[in-house]
């Protein structure tokens, strides 16, 4: 192979799936050094993202975690994942995924980031959160809800875990919100300078797209009566901002978020006639995609799905990914079935799964070599001692902890 120019070898290796690259690391020391280098890993990730779902797995969260080859959904067999947090009692939660890394959680003490392709794992240190105490006579009663998210900060080449804890006052009229961010590169939790200025209306994980995590929120503490807004947390600046809705969104009954082809996706469910406030039938679902992030005019209605004929009415639809050809979109229906929507024929067809899962959540996972900044090894255990890493307190002249400091209170041990 000495006659082959290095740039040709590199170009060939960039195009290979992770499984092949992990084998080729054993060919020679030079191959291992090349494949393990940050430059190669970035180039391979970029190449994988350009190809249409060529090295992609579907990950299923049911009573256990499973995977399936995306390119052959109907013919492949479900494979149970032997992940580091696997245990016999209760399901493992998937709280987010990005660039082949997934954030998984068992309970309040078992949380970590895992790369299923390389088997590397990094357990997260415990994050203690306490509501601020500087709210005068209005005392904080307790936790209202907690939301999280996981994504990539391109400006710092860093992967970040976000936790947003919402506390309510005894009066119930307002909320106090604390936002925490964990940096995989720095290995510590910190309290954000700017806490979330909105009330999250769903206890959902943030949807990552275009360098930001997104949630549906309300400008008022009573989300039942106030209009919902779409907010994004930029993981570089770590600041929140409003993201515009589509111009002709209408008045949907349901709103949900997803990612499709790396673009932010808005799912709006509509009804034609509502018999009463508690009894309604969903008529159709519109799938919107924001082609140019942050630009209101770039929202396009990709397609609409009308209610299915016969007994198979749906109450929930979510786009998962484009097909390998890019001409179809895989839809998850009611966490029970898959449908393929043809963008050319504007028609639906069912897709069977070999494995017999009665209920599941699914998402795509790209095969990558993305590392975890030395926090774990290929045996699935942390190389570092599992001690909490927390920035030292910085106090102002009055003795108050400054905004960037982590708040450590034993009474509250709230895990993602």
C-alpha cells in the first residue's frame, strides 16, 4: 500500500462505515493513529452527514433498547443493545442524541453519554439544583417539572447536556426557572448566566437542530390560557431566543417538534369539528420544515397526512427520517407502527418491523467515531474517578453566589 498516495487512502477511509474503520485500526500503527485523529473523525462525520442514511441505525426505546438497520427496516431483525446502563428493572430512557452520541438514563443516579458504534461511555456527575431564594415574601414551594436536552456546540467543538428545572411558588401564580449546562469537554456543570425566560409547556426533551435546543413554551405561567411560542437555546452563546412560527400555521390543536434531514420540524395537528372541549377527533397533521434556520419565510409545509380510513385512526404522528433515496419520509404512528410517506405520490404505506414491539419510541442514530473527551474507554467504564466536578463558588460583595456558579444543595438531587 506504500504506492498509494496518502490522500487517496484518506478519501477511501472517510467513506467507510464505523464498523469497518474499527477493524482497520488493527492494520497498523499508522492506520490507528490516522483513524483516531480528531481531524479524521471530523472529516468522517462530515462525510457521513452528506450521505443519505447510509450508516444509520434506528434506535428503539421500549422496555429495553434495540437497534435496526435503517436501510432494511422490513427485512432486518431487531437487535437488543448491550448498553452500559442496562439493568433488569425498568426501561432505560433516551434523553437526546447528536452525531452518533446518545444521552441515556436509568434513574436519578445513572446518566451518561454513550456512542453505540464505538461502545465508549461517559457517566455524568450528579447535578444538584436549588431554586433561587431571592424572591422576597413569595416562597418557592417545590419542583414543577424538569426538562433536558443534548446537543453540539460547534463554536467550542463541545457536546453539552442541558437541564431546565421549573419551580413553582406557593401561590401557584408564577414559576422560578434554573438552567444548568454540562460540558463534556470541561467535565463540569455550571449555572447559566441567562435562565430560561419562558415557561416550558411540556416535560419534553429539547429538540436539537442548527446548533440549538428547542422547546414549546409560554410567556405566562398559566400555559393553558396563553399562546405557545417556539424557543431555542443556542449552545454556543447559551442564550435563549424566540424562533418564528410558519406564516400560515393556522390554529392547530396540537404542536410537537422533531428533526428531519437536520432541519427543525414542526408538527401541527388540526381538527375540523370539535364536539366539545374534551372530545375531538384529529382531522389531519401538517409537517413543516425550516429550511433556513431562523428565517420565518423559509418554513415550508412539506406535506400533510389526513386521518387514515377504517379503524386505524391516529392521534400522533412524528417524522423520523428521509429514506435512503430521499423520496420518502418514515413516520412513527402512535408509538406503535411505522408508515412511509411518498413525497412524489403523496401516499402512505405501512412498514413492518420484525421483533414484535407493542409500544416504542424511535430515533435515528448515525454511525460515528465521535469521542467523549477522554471520559471513558471502550470497556464502558469511566477512566476518571466518578467525583462531582463543580466550579468553585464566586461571590459578590454581598456574599451572593454569582450567576455562572453551580448551586449545590443537598435537599434537591434532580437528574436528567
